[in-house]
C-alpha cells in the first residue's frame, strides 16, 4: 500500500513538471514570437572566405519578421561583431540589413563574465523588426563579420527569424 502511494505521488510530480514546463515554453513563445528559421552562421566571414547561411520564407504583405541573435562567445579586448543580412524577394536583392547582436531591445538568458580583459558572454536577444511590403518568397542570407578575430572563440552565432 505504501509503495503504491509513493508511485502515485511520483506520477503526480512528473505530470506537474510536464505541465509547468509546457506552460513555460508556450508562454515564452507568446512573448518572443514563433520561430520561423534559425541560421547557424557560427563562423566569421573574411574577404577571402565568405561563410553564409540562408533560408527562404513565404511571407504576406505587412508580415513582420523579428531578427534575433543567439550568441555564445569568448574574446579578449574589444571585438565588434555584425551580422550582415541580405534580403531577396523572389531571388532579387532588395535590402542589406546590418545587425549588431549586442544591441538588443529584449534579452533572454544572458550570462556575462569578465576577468581582466577576457569576456565570456552568451545571450539571445531581439535586434530588429522588418516589415515586408508585398507577398512573396523572401530569402534571408546572413554572414558574420568581426573587427578582430584574434582571441575570439564562437561557440554559437545564430540569426533567428521570428514572427
């Protein structure tokens, strides 16, 4: 009888954890938006070595696409990073958007430690919102550029598109 009651309590706790976890994740999406695509750039492009990631989305006129960045990095000194995102509509280039991932209007899960001149920093942040003018197939092609790559270690450098 005692072991049966313990098993029932374990099941209730397990269900409670699942329900709370589900509510937490669904609530987060309601606040931050639904993820449409994730571009795992993860490498700094140089003049001789362009490393891009891209995705194509079918969008309607007046759709808003939020550009988020997920960064997990270490560096020494002062490193300036920029995502350059080329936007194409029906295969025709229409815009070039430059995003500093550290300039964000909303941040989730930020952890930053600094020891001397060494920075260890990870975060997910909302950087910019763009609105499309017309229905169409929109391609978002992203690269990452840096002012200096000496001492820079990227564990993750991703552009996240949300709606």
